[in-house]
C-alpha cells in the first residue's frame, strides 16, 4: 500500500487509529454479511499485516462502530486483536485516546531544563465519532461541540462520517493562576474515508465520498499546528 510505504520512510510522521479499520459485517449489523469477500477474522489478520511496517509509528488506537459490532454480539474487540498481533496493546483504548506530545529534548547540552517555548507540548484527542448528518455542517457542528467540553485540548481527530473536514473553533479560557482570560482555539480534523460509495451507500442515497489525505503538522520550534493535505 503506497500510503504505508510512504509513511514508513518519511521521518517524524506518525499515525493515529480511529477505528473502522475493517468491514466486520455481523448478522446483527446493517451491512450484508454475504457481500463480504473476506471473513472478519481474516480481515483482522490482513489489517495487522498492512500496519506491520508502521507499527512503531502508531501513537494510539481506538474502536469504531464497525468493530463495535463484534463487541456487542460477542464481547470481542477487533482493534485490540490487531494491536495484540502488532505488539502495541499499551496504545489501545476502547473509546477515546488522549495523546500527550512534547517535542524536542527535555534538557540542554549543559543539563539544564528547557523552557516550554523551546519544547512545545500538544494534547491530541482521538475518538471515532458518531452520528453526523447528510451534509457536512451537521457533522462538523457535533465534533466542535464535543471539542468544547475538553479543557486543554489542542486538536480533536475523528472519523466516522466519511467526509474530510477541518475547522478551528475558539473559546475563552480563564487562567485563575495568572488572573487573565485568554482567547484560545483548537483544531478539529475529521479523517478522510478510504471507501468507494457502493452497495449500502447507494441504496441509502448517500452522497459519494471524496478522498483527501490529511496531515496534522506540529512545530518543534514554538507551539504551532497546521492541518494540510498530503
């Protein structure tokens, strides 16, 4: 897979797994189990083989609604199984991941501690997402509302709605220690879909999805973030 190969050879590029890695149609799910060309247990194995070259680049992994079908029906967790095969179970969380990233070395050459301006810190939140709507606005509104309830977050990464979206809401932050009120913003990134629109999507008259690879770029020289297409 070209994306995996490119990621493996690109320095300082990492991945987050937000769920729906496999189709995982079960008897109780909306999708048709007879349309699957590969059974769910083989889907998990194939996905683990795909991710093997970049397993050291995976920062976190959480479930999507497609994997939740197995959790509901049998108590099994496909993303956990994939992480087990890759040997990265410590990076798995069932519902939401909080990723604390500090860039740069913690100390200088003479051993003194670097200041926060020299070693910026980022808090990234990853969850699969839910609901949404026919048009992009309703889905984006739900993500922004959820982001507003997480204090100290710099970026929220979701998926689920099969639309590549980006926004930057603002909010007031009360700093009691310094007795000031600041205006701060955070990024909201909804990841692209890797699927073609067919079968279920066409029957439900859903809009076709567009493919747009996104990258959340973090600066190591002062706190700065950008979301850009790659």
